[in-house]
C-alpha cells in the first residue's frame, strides 16, 4: 500500500526516448477525474518514468539546485556532466525529516503565492474527493510520502517532473515544467 492507503506500483522498466521526454498524461483534467488510488498509482508511475529519463541527462543527485521565487524558475547545474537545466517551478511543500512533518506550500507564508498553484490544485482535488490529508495544512508522515504528494501535484498540473531538494535539512518538494538543458 502507498503512504496514504493507495497501492504502490513500481515505475515501468520501459523508458521513453530522451528526445520525447514529457508526462505520459497529456491531459491534467483527465487526472483530476481519477479516483484517489488510481491517481496515486499513475502519479508514482509517471514520476518514476520521467525522472529516470531526465536523470540520465541532468544527473539530479550530483547537481546543485536553486530556485528564484521572483522569476518562478528552478535551475540545476551538474559540473561533472557539464550540463545546466532550468524550467518553471512550483513549490508543492516542505518536509522536516526529524519531525516527520509535511507542510503544504499554500500554508507557508514564505512561499510566493504564484508558486503554490500546483499545491492548490491538489487541495481542490482533496476537497472534491474527500481526501483529508490533501486539504490539511500540515501532516505527520513518513519521508517518502512527500514524494508521493509531489507526484500527485505534478500529474494534476500536467507538469514534467518532481524534485525533492535539500535546503538546510528541510526537503523541498517541487514540480518543474519543461526543462531547457544546456552545456555549461
């Protein structure tokens, strides 16, 4: 079972071509009509497929990352691969591992309101479908639940991927749109 009662599914071993990396869901409105268990399974599958493919190009684990809230842009720099990637960003929420605490971005005043759109879409889905943990500002949960919530936001918004970055011990969970990849 998933972190909030949904079945867990492993990402498919089939990888999309690198020149055609985009979510397998071309219609976020379709995702919003799914029941919760199906939405979670789809979100985790898509996140695994897309991130696995992009990681081969960008190398997220070795990349430095930064977010410009004013511009609404996330940037990754991987000096060992000699690549830079940037794209539109949405901040879904933050996770404090030592407290096992999740906080949605819409409940965090330090997050620019324009960067909470995806999190608000999840909240709206939770309200329509009676899913309490999607509308509660803060939660106690296991670490990988933050990834699940980020994947749900990504699918509902039709974004390209999910990233969980460390910011002084806090795990920031973000969605990004199409990335522009360049050589450094």
